[in-house]
C-alpha cells in the first residue's frame, strides 16, 4: 500500500506538483480504501484527522489525480461524480435499490475508432439488484 502511495507521490513530484499534507492524506485514503467515493465522502472521512483540509482541496486533488490517470471519474447518478481508485480497465455493477457500486472484471473490447471518431475511454455500467438486496427482497 505504501509502495503505491510513494509511486503516486514520486510521479506527481517529477511532474512539478506541490505535495502537501492534505494531498498525501487524500492519496493515502484512496489507496487504502479501494472503492467508489464522492469528493464529499472523502472530505468527511479525512477532515476528522485533518480538520484544516478544505473541500476545495479534495476536489482539486481528485481532478489532478484523474488528469494523471490515478483515479477515474464515474458519472453515474446525474450530477453526482464518483471517483474510482482502480484505474485499470474494468466495468461496474450498480444496484438500483441500495446504490452500491461494485467493480467487475469484465473488460470491454478495445475500440480505437467508432464511425470515424477517436475513442479515448470506455465506461460500462450494468444496472440491476445486488446479491444483498436480492436476498432481502426474497424474504
């Protein structure tokens, strides 16, 4: 885990970015909590330990990490953006009842061009009922 944090920090330093304590805290959180987070949920979790951190710092750091390929932005629920700290290609399952987002190992075929347009990223979302909610519905 620390190896991944150090790799990200080293990369950002080489690119000339300022490595502040809040940025390190955000990177640590994302690496140790491989899930799908909103900026608000990250802020809430980190601000307990770092009360001086601002929501703007969280948003700016997430934009930076997204731009550099360390997190993916997921636009799932209208205007709400989730940040996925697993940058490798994969797809997602979203439960329509509880809203849980799960990573799936299903990888879409690589497409470079589509009707003459250059494809840069592919996002695949499967919608349905997760195993936990399905069990609750059947009771």
